[in-house]
């Protein structure tokens, strides 16, 4: 699709930088890699900026330094002696391996000190002070994250920290639109962000962390003090030739007890609002303590980001809220609506050679696809005390996916038409109750979960053609036209329950 889009409001920024890259490995005296070792480059002149890197699981690091600036590079790791490397302004060093010697001491935590305190490492939590790395020209959270050491954001909005994917996105400790990262990084204004917390082995129930393993990596966005009770956001609008248009709004209200977020998007330029991974996350409604079941909904149809079509219209709206109704009870939820219409057309000319005969074919294929999705989710979080927690979550999801496909083949011998109509209406209701309790001695913990899922799926397919097909599989009588209809009706109603007791006998023996 060829388009020219004139934005009513736009900002173009050009930036040029020259950097000096140093790579290497951080290891101990016997060459064992030191994962998550810290490498800090402190500038010795006013025109330089602080640089930082974190070693990956093989001890490898990559440091981008400002060219022409003298740096003092320090490698550190818990219970190891720091090693310092001086990099001169005209240095040609591109590789340097750090070998750290053990101090024989074991530390519970380490704080990297600097006048701005840019990074703090404490157990499973890594905290970035954003202002130490941002220059103030960033507009969205995504641009800030890309400047944090060890943090990467791809084109789909997925966030990784030291190569590990962020699976839960939080704002002020509360889930943001089900925990998806794309909506957060592309919509949260940069000037509202104060700190970024990265929490490994994240568990919503704090006291369950010692008995329930979790591979989740959570990122918590801490807002500035003056933004913790504030309305912020942005609106974008654009028009172009051939009636192309774009309208996008992201509005957020945050206060200590009430958070409300709204994101809306309407365009006909083929731009999708979020990824398939985000939609899979919104398919929640199942307790993490019980394995989820496969859904029949074809969610890929809701996230096609395709401009190579005749027409692509998309309307999207999402509302997220969280309210502390009482001191011990909080209510949160979200609603999502998506409507995508896509029309494509393909024309091809083929020439078939067989012995001395030549056959020409002109093939025309038209495809229309409309996908509508609606999701509603509500969650109750009840904390009677600091050693007991209750959850109730309910989700309703409805979707419709209609596809019309027509293939018309014209040759110098005959003409064929083949038409396919597919319709899929899907409805699902999911709910679960969780109860977790830790007893006074902290050695005993109990979990009880009940999960219920109901799904009603009715996919239908219709085939119309003037030529017989599927010969040998379907008994067809000779006719001028053929119609075949396939109807499926699938209903699933499942209930899962789990009771589990954890007994920590000692540091080396657990009985579940």
C-alpha cells in the first residue's frame, strides 16, 4: 500500500554520536563466568556521561563509551575485589577481560554508589534511576528503556533485560493492561517516569516466593511524586491522500487509591495496536497455579500489521482500572474491543507449457477478512492480614472472525470459480478462586485453587464452485454448481481444583 501521511503534530529529532565500544568477559580467578557482574564507566571530564553494563549468563559484557573522553572503568561483583581499567581519550582498546579475586566474604546486597545513585542491586531486584541515563528528549517509556544498560526493546514492544524477557509489566506495583509490555512502552509518557524496577522470580504473593518457583521477570514503573495523582497522556491525529487517516489517544489517571488508563486507536493505514503475544496474555482468566487449556480462538486475525492490501481498517479501544475499595480489598479489571477489516486482491498471469500445447491462465483472487474481539476481566484481591491472601478473577471473551475468499480462473479452455466463506463465533467464560495462607512459624504454607472454564465455539465453512473437487472423499453428483457446508459445534466446560501444603523442614529439605 502506497501512502503519504501528513501528521498534524509531529516531531523529528536527529542525533549523532560517536562511541568507543569495549567488549569482554568478567570471570573469577579460575575462569568461571560471573553472571550479572556490574561494569561502571565513570567519566573524568565534564563532557562525558556515565556508562554502565551488566554481564550476561556467560560473563560477557558490552560497553559503549563516548569517544575522546577519559574513563575509569570498574568491574565489581558480590564478594569479589573490584578491578579498575583506565581508558584514555585516544585509547584503541576494544577488548578487555576482567578477572576478579574473591574476598571470601558473602554479602546480602550491594549498592552501586554514584552521586545520582543510578543503579541499585538488591537480591532479585534491580532498580534504575532513569534520570541518570535519559537526556530529557524522550517522549515515551520505550525511548527511556532503550537507554538503560542491559535493557532492550524490539519492534513488537517486547522488553528484555540481560537477554531475559519481561513477562509482567506493572505501574506502581499494579498490573498494567494484564501485564503486556507493548501497550505500556508505547503509551506511558516519559516525563512521568521516575525509576524502573526489574524483579526476577516475580510472584504476586510475596510469602509464596520461598516455596513456589517462578520464572517470571517483572518490570515495575515508578512514577514521579508529582505524577502519582495526575492526569497525563497524548492525542495524535493525521490525514493523508486517498482518505488515509489516523487517530490515537492514550490517557492515564493515577492516584494512590485509583488508577484509570484508556488507550484508543483508529486507522486505515494497516497499523496494528498490539501484538499476538499481548492478546495471548489477555486470554487470561486461569490461575497460574493450574496449567491453561488451549483456546479455539484464532487470535492471529486480530493483529495483522499488513500494508500490502487494498484496504486495512482497524479500531481498537482498551480501558484499565484499579481501585482500593477498602483497606484490605482492591478491585482491578480491564475491557478491550478490537475491530479489524482487511481486503486484499491478487492478479496473476500464468503460462503452462506441456509438450507442444500452451495454456494461458488469468487468475483473480479477492479476500475479505473481518475480525471482532471483545474481552472483559475483573479481579478481586483480598488481604485479611500479611500472611493470608484471596483472589477471585472472572473473564468474558467473545470473538467473531469472518473470511470471504473468491478465486476466479480464466484460461483459453474454460473458466472456473471457487468461493470460500468461513465464520467462527467463539465465546468463553473463565473464573478462578485462589487462597494462600502462611502459618505463624513460616514453615508451613497452604494453597487452594479452583478454576472453571466454559467455551462455546461454532466454526462454519462454506465452499461454492462450478467444478467438482475433493473427488474420492466426497460423493458428488454431476451438476452445474456445487455447495459444501461444514459446521462444527464445540462446547467445553472444565473444572480444576488443587490443594497443596508446603512444609519447609530445613534449608535443604522441603516436603510438599
